[in-house]
């Protein structure tokens, strides 16, 4: 057994009777309520306590329990959970109740995991700091003057603080990986399509991914396996092979790992000196073990950021068109129907979301789409084919998560463009649809592999942990 698995620790304590599930759940909910990190939009106390007492009764009767049974988790407030609020951290949907449950969440519930909290995040996934939220900024787990990262900030903080055993974030361009780095926990953006998006509020559908945030690699493995699989509710889902726990025990074969890193990420004037130094130190340690690390050419980070934001804004402008106060959300009344729509949409969306809707509408409109949107589509294909050729040369790409260290609360709001540029290292892998893991080493290290190679990433992450 991997000793640092929170899930297995809880499972064993419940099984042996050294911990009651009701006490566990009540303790975690109490800790969230007392904390000043502002991670919770909605607590699911009543349901969680009911589920916990059912688990306790089962154990008392001597019945077997599954590995996830009774294990408390959090979910970003962009997931549907039937009968409960799903706000996307927006004013628009602050009273919206989910009519059904997201597939990924349903699989966790079926395995017996207990949902505690709908977690605060950037509104509709728009942001990198978890400050763009109707519920007020989330505060970093290590230092409350710093941002939590985003958009899945509440989820990463809950895991880092031990308020949840694991949390389910959402990652379109870095929203699991970057807050995981800022709060020093693991976060996986799986291969696009591995986990169903059904029941996840759409930001940019072509890169939206569901994924776990946890304190150990074993926990990331367990949760990914449970949530994966084809789903009739999401036609982009794919079949995948479960990741075996043997990856954590078996010796790596000679030349099993062959790494690359992108020179354009590191030899760049926007990277902080310390992040660059730590990165080269890490490369040095890996090479010392006889593992090859190749320097690779790649697109300029500005190209990646521009391509991502053009596509993400276009998709979100289209996805959010449904929020008009008629089919969904809070309706505000003006003078006549046109005015109602204008009033409803201008009052309910935040400035950051409006910036994206206006930008997205612009790049899709006649006279601009040829020059901007279609160009981004061409670049997308070039980026994807470059990844394909890189993964015929190496099997893992290593990079920092961000060029900068965690910002102070309030700092990024002054300059949205600078915030977009801070996504320089995460967005490219999203465009590639590739699996990428954040490891909490230093300011965070990302490991990326070819599609469906999550097992290789986890195996190398476990090895890397042992040599640093
Ligand atoms: N920070 C990026 C953005 O604002 C990524 C967000 C996400 O992955 N949801 O688009």
C-alpha cells in the first residue's frame, strides 16, 4: 500500500473502526465553516451526514465497504448535483438548482464517496486567480494574502488544507494544474475525452476537462480510474485502460523515460529567475540519474496564449448565449424585451466574463473571423501536429506550471492581459488535448505525455518524487 494515500488511510481507519464516518464528515464540515479561505459556495451538510451514518451502519453490521465509501470530497461549483445549487460562482446562477447529476460525479457517488461542498472558483472558469467570483476571492492555503490560483482555487485549497480528501476541479486551459501548483498539491488534467464532461458547465467545450486534485499520486490514480469511461452524454468520450497500481512498485526499465523540455518556455524574459533556476536544477538531477532530457524547439509562448484565448473566448461567447434570464438564471426587467436582455446580461456577468463574451463575439463576426478565428484554428492544427512529432522523439515533456510565483490578492485584477500571459505554460497542452499532471515540487512541475499515457506520467512523477 502507498502510505501517503489519503483515501486508503481513511478507508483503513473506517474499516478497523478507529474512525466513525459521521465524526469524520462532521469534523471536515466544521473545519470548512471555521476557515477564512472562502472555499465553499454551498455546503452539503445534511446529505453528507446522512450518507455518513449509512456507512457507519454498514460497518457496524460487518458488511464490506468499497475503497471510496465514506471518503469526503469537494466539487467545483460548475458541476451538476441533482437537487443542489450549481452557480458557476456567478450572480446569474446563484439560485440555480441542478436538475441532474454530472456523469463523473455520479460515478464517485456510486462508489460511495461523500460530497461535502460546492467549491468557490472563477466564474464559469474565467480566470487564473479565483478572484472573479460572486462569492468573494478564495485565499491561498499557504498564505492568505496570496491568491488561490484559478479557476479551481477553492478545490485546490480544500485539498491542501485537508478539508476534503480530494476535490474535482475543471481544466480548460490550466484551471486544475495552476491552483494545484499554487497550493502545493497534485492536480491532473487527463487526456481530453477520458472523463465525461456531461453535467460540467461548458466554458470552452473543445478543451474542457474534468480532473482530480489530491495530496498523493495514488489518490489521483484511484479517482481518475473511477471517473473515466465512455458516456452517451458526451460524444467526445473515449475508452481508456485503468491505471494499475503496479506503476508505483515496478522498477523502471532502462530508457523507459525519455524527457524533453521547451526552450521557448525557459529562455524567455517573462520567467522569474528563481523558477528558471529551480527548473534547471531539476533537469540536472534527472540527467544525473542517466535519464535523457532533450531541449526542444516550440512555439513562442505568446502564440500559445493568443491561440488559446481566441478559441476559448469564441467558444465561451457561444456557450454563454443560453444565459439570458429566460431559459436560465436571474432575470432583470427593463423597458421592453430588448432592454430586459441587455439589463439581465450586463448586470449579471462580471467584467472579466463580459470581456470574453465581447472578445469572442468579435473574433467570430463577419470581417474578423477570417483574420483571427480561422487563423487560430490553423495554428491549433500546427500546435497539435508539433506535439505529435515531439512525442515520437521523447515520451514526457517537463515544464514549470507558471512563469511567475503566486500573486498577491488584488494584483492580477489590475492587468487582465498580464493574467492571460501567466497561463503561458498550461494552455498549450490543453490545445493538444494531452494529459498533464502538476506535481507539488517547488513552485510546481508539469509532466505531459502523449494521449492516454496517464500511467506513464504517474510512474515518472513517483520516480521524480524519490530523487528530489
Ligand atoms: N486561466 C485560463 C482562463 O481563464 C484557464 C481557465 C480554465 O482552465 N478554466 O481561460
